[in-house]
C-alpha cells in the first residue's frame, strides 16, 4: 500500500505535467516546481536543468555549477490571466578553462 505522501507527490506531478502540456512547453529539461496565483496574473516557478555539455570554448568537460538569477518570461494568456514563467537556468563551469556557460532552451532567447 502506498503512503499518503507518495499519492500526493504523484498527484502534483500529474498536475505539473498537465500545466506543461496546456502551455505547450515541449522542452523535457524544464521542470515545473510550483504555480502561484498573484491575483492579477499566474506565476509558474520552473527550472531548466540537464547533464553538463562539452565546453563551447575549449571542448573540455563541464560540471554543473549553480543556478542563475531566474529569468522572468511573459507567456501566453491562460483562462483570462496573464502568465509569467520564472525560469531558473543551470550554469555550467568548464573544468579545463574555468569559463561559464548557461543552459539554453527554445523558450528563452540567449542572454535573457
């Protein structure tokens, strides 16, 4: 028998998957953490994270570093509410040249 906590987690994950499908977010690396109702608009808290890629500068191995300040992305209007996505993007640091790179997605332009 599953515990109540397991059932609640499963229900939340199903709701977050529904939200990504509803908004048309196709990137599998974006994980929705929370949804807030700010009265005049909805805020979706999410993070962008994936395994460390090769360094774009020296092709060395990069490591996960930390998260960048969240990007505020105005998104579609949903059910009469404006929607704002607060996306935390993962930063990577090269082990060889020590340069930084930020995770990218088609949802946000580079350097935003």
